[in-house]
């Protein structure tokens, strides 16, 4: 049977298409003649994951991403379809983790096998998870360095401002004046130290005597510690006695006495009583003073002329013209006072 030319061309075209399809799928990692197991994962974001990105277990490629679709419900979720070619037992609690595959930002799905004894079937949904890409991880590692660099830059900026302020002419003058004041203060301290050293040298003997006296006093106190303790106990007893004394009653009695004295003084000032009249009545004082002078004159006259007043001998004398002695005059005065 002779095959027509058109038939041959058609067969060749079909074969070419099949070979091309198989080659393209082979290049994409798709096994044309082997049925894969299908698993799903629902993610909030995919960080640049694309269809045909590899699916690996411990770094070994076992499949690839078949497709990525946006779900209607729940809104904003992304459905990732995974094709696993090897008939691998995948535990039910395994996780499909999205992570960076290289420094260029390529993504892959890393299947982290769980420990469940129940295995997932084709068409099951695996637990989704996502790790930060390398850029995020690098940024996370660099963030503390960035913060320190910013702090350092701020400190350097502050230092530069301080340096600018110091380099100012007015600030330089102030700094020079400050250093001059410091030098003057140091010089004053040196002079003071020299003066103190001179005084110590000049008064060395006296200072030694003072320390010796202090040492002797300390020795005396140590030798007489028992007596000092006895004195302290006596003071303690006195303080206890004073504490037990009714001080308030004593103060009240003193106030009462002062009040009475004040009353007496007021009466005296008002001329009440003999003492008040004597103090306030000038005429009475004058009369008393005159009477005293008259009494002195009378006594003196009696001493000089006793025969005018006495006609008998009080002291055993018979002569009337004899002048009395001072002792006899004093005895006569006492006798007159006693008879009043």
C-alpha cells in the first residue's frame, strides 16, 4: 500500500509536535509519560513564586509548581498547585514552605515532612508556611548595624557641632580664659600648700605637744574609765530624776508666785500699804528722814550733855559732868529703842 505524500507530511508534523511538546515539558521538568501526584497549598502571599519553580525535599527536587491561582473565597488567598513525580509517602502534617532558592530571588517550595503515620493523598491540601526571602533576612541581620550606624552618625554630628562651637572665636577666648583661671587656681593652691608646709614646719614642736597632750588625755581617760562610767551613771540617774519630776507643776507654781509678786508690785506702785505709801509719798519720806536726823541730834546731845536728860546713873557713875563714851552711847541707843 502506497502512503500518500500528504499522509507522510501529516504524520511528520504530528510527531514533531509531540516531540516538541515532550522536549518543552522535559526542559520544564515535567514528566510527560508519568502521572504526578497533585497537592495544594493556600498562601496569603507567594513572594515572587512562579509556575514551574521547583519543589524540593532536603534540597532534592521532587516536583514543581504547576500553577498559581487567586481564590474567590476566601478573598486575597492564593492557591498553589504542586506536582510531585516520585511516588513519595508524604505525612499528613507535612508543611509546604515557600523560601528563597538563591541570591537572585528565585523561589522554591520546600516540603518539610511531618511525623504523622497518616499519609496525604493526591489532591490533599498541605499546611502552608512561608519564610522571609534572603533580602528580608539580610535586612533583618543588617538592621542592628543600621541602627548603630545611625546612632554613630548622630554622635558624630553632635561632635562636629561641638567642634564648630569650640572653633568659634568667642568660644576660643572663653576656653583661653577658662584655662587661665585654672592655672591661677593651681598656682593659688601651690602657694597655699607652701604656706601650710611652712606653718607645719614652724609649729612642728607645738603640733607635737598638742598630739602628746591628746595622747595623755586619751591615756587618762582610759585609766579612769571606771570613774567616767560612774559619772555617766550619775548623770543618767539625775536625768531620770528630772524626767520623773513634775516640771509642769513646778512651772505652774513659779507662774503663780510671779503673778503674786506682780500684784504686790502693782499695789506698791499704786501707793497701797505701808511700803507703797513709803515709796510713793515723798512727804512721808521727808518726815522720816527729818525724824532720823533729829534722833541723831538728840542722841548726840544726850551723849554730850547727859545731865540734861538723866538724873541717875545708869552705868554706876556718880559724876554728872562726865561725857559718855561711844560704847555707852550705843548701849543707851539700844535701851531707848527697846523702850519705844
